[in-house]
C-alpha cells in the first residue's frame, strides 16, 4: 500500500531543499480537505533572494562578545539567542531617549520586538529570564522607593484632614520598566507615567497575542494599538468612560513561542496586517547540549547589569507639550551610502518574493536603523563614552546591516512553518519575461527570436540571484503556452506565433514595431555584434567570436553532439 505524505509532517522533519524530491501529487492527495499545499517554488525563491546567514557575533562590542559566549555556554543555548535577547533588552532601556534618522523627517525609535521560535524544552525561558533579571531588580528597587513615598503621601493626607500638618507631600508616580500581562488601557497608564518606554516580557508570547481583544469578544482594536506601538508615536484611546491621549508610547517585546504553535498563533492574517513582520523571528534549531558544570560568573552578570543600567541612565527630557525630546542620531555620509544601498537592494527584491514574505521587507529596512542605533549606544558605553555621539559611523552601519541580513534570513526561513498556498513568484518573473519578449519583437527574423537574446535582456531587468540561463527561459516560455525549438544549427529560439502571443500581450505594450524599436533603444542596450574571423575552433570560440565583457553563455551554442554551433542570429560571421 502506497504511503501518503502530509506536508506539515514533512516540513517538521526535512529541510526545504529536500522538498524538491517530494512527490507533490501525494501531498495533494493526503492534504485534501485539510490544508492548502505550500508553493515549493515560492519557498525556494524567497530563500534564494534572502538566504540564511551565520550569526555575526563579531558585530557586538568586543567586551560584550566574551560575555555572550559564556552566557551561552552556561545556559546551554545558542549565542544568537543570548545576543538577540541582550539587544532587545538594551533597546528597551534606551527607549525613547534616542531615535535614528537617515534624513530629515524620517526618524525611528530603537525598540525591538523579538520572538524566539523553538521547541518546548529548548531552554529559551531560563535564558531570557536570566538576562531579564537586571530589569526585575531595577523595578523591585523602584517599587520599594515608590511604596515608601506613597506611605508618606497617605500619612500627609490624613494629617491634612485633621488639620495638623503644614507639610505638602507630592503624590508619587511609579516608574515602570516592564509589563508581562496587561491590557491596552493598562499599558496606556504605564506609558503616561513612563514616557521612556518599557519592555513587554512574556515567556510564551502565544498568551499575549491570543489575549488581544479577548475582553471585548474579539471586537476591540487592541491589535491596531499594537501595530501603532511599533512606531512609537502616540495613542488616543476612546472608551465609553472617556478619552485618553498618551503622547509617548514605546515598548520592546521579547518572548518565546513553540514551533508547532507558531502558525496557529500568528495566522496568515497576522502576516497581512503587518503584526508578525514587526517582529524579529529567531528561528532556533534544536541542538542537544550536554550538561555544563560551569555556572554564570558573578563578574559577567555584573557586567551585563551595568551595561543595561547605563542605557537606563541616558537622560530623557520632555517639551512644553509633554512629548519626549529624543536625541536624534544621524548617519554619517559613508553610513548613509551603506544604508541607501541596503535599502535599494531589498526593495528591488520585493516584487519577486511570495505574498507572505513581502510585508517583511519594509520592516527589515526599519530594523536596520533600529539595530544601528542600539549598536551605536552599546559601542559608546563599551568605550566609556557616557555622552552618546550624535553620528553613526559607517563601521556601525555595516555591522547593523550584517545583523539585519541575518535576521532577515531567519524570518524568511520561519515562513516555511506556514503550509498555506501562496501565489507563485513566477507571476512577476513571467510579467517581466513577456515584457522583454514584446520589446524584442523587432528582432524577430523568419519567425524566430533567439532564447539567448531573451535571456540577456531579461537578466538586465532582474536582481542577480534571479538571473536565468536560456534553458530556464525556455521552460518559462513553454509554461505560458509558447513553443521553443532548436534550429538545425543547434541554437534555441522562440517560435513567434502571433495568435498565441496576442493573448499574452500586455495592454501597456504598443503594437507597432517602430514603437518597439524606440522602447528597446531606451530600455535595453543592444548587444548585436559583428566579428571578423577567418577560422574558429570550438576551443576558442568564446574568446574570438564574442567581444570581451559580453555575457553570452557558450553552453547555449553547444549541440547534443558536444560541438559548438555558430548558427546564432546574435553572432554574425564575416569572411
């Protein structure tokens, strides 16, 4: 009896690369009536454009790298879990005191939202809790002081009622450093008393996310408030009991979630509306670790606590309207050049990503600035500079980009947990391919258009990771119902069949050849080459027939007998 394979089970136990060997008809059969089929091609495309990269531990200040390694070894978790958690806690301690600005009118706060995705028992909770301890200690100390002041305040009120006190005691306000289980209304009260911002720490983030709107029968707008929280602007909370305006909001979020529950907690709606893309996804692979006898050194714990407390000591000021006056970190010229290149690289990739992956790209760009700001502060602290410099250096931006690219790869990799069918990325590739075909219409000769020419012009319009060879181009054309053939000379061409092509012709494409010629001149540089030669062998054809620098694949001219064929309309032999 033939065994049917479920995709959800397969993804848990196999890498994405192994999917190419999976019989898709069996998946479809086994998942009928249960879930849609994941688009394997979209997974491959996403991961080829935004690949997994090793964790760049070296981007952190040298003094902190050793601490991270020793924490990792003692707690039995990967260095990236420790480092990412430290980065998140540091961002909450810095809070609204600092914003990063690549240009006038564009500022981002440094708050970071982190999800550590791992199986139950990985050790994420003890690791996060250990790094969280300085925040708890600071909150405990603050609360004790608040309780003493509150006691004196109440005593003074009683004396006033009795007319026996002339002393005026101001009502104390509790400063908050974290929250774990709270409503949006309660968060609003916290932000009123703590304009700096806080960290929302939840061992299992599933409880936080699933709890949104639970007190309003699912009809509230808690999720919308969390979407706004990411940008750190302001809240206006409208309730029957009244209106509350909070000028300063801001929170980092950190917590874990189990691999199996991830798609259930953050469903596809959470991707589309932008909630999940607001998080850094640390998709941690389970690696069994042996018991480590070495515990945490008190000096290491003290160093981490001191580092975090120095972040808290960055001064915070308010303007006359009660808004935080953040210190704005600008990008030096070289740093700005690096950020601009990073920004353009990722926006160029966006059209080719799956629908699930696309919403993450703008947040990757934002996180690059956030991470640059946090690394900048940590670098200043590590060198003893209490006055945070106003300009981010190119070296810091380079480190931030490397770390962001790591997180980007992690986030895209985590999307394989979603076994929802997505639109094929070929749609965008097909659009550009057909656009090129019609642009090249004036180059059709005897009803033939060389695939090598189509390939060359298509690749000019694609990011380098998506460059295709002629065989791949031919497969894409045939997928559109067009016919490709091999000439007697061995080169491959598209058979120009007007009846088929008119169905595929984009409405924006002009039908006259003269217009096409103009478009071609404007869009694609001609590579038509005339080369004089008297005799050429198969061993030196690439060197003698083709001009230097011309990107032509010799393989496209090799027939089944292994002989290089010269019958190619892109190459004219003279003499």
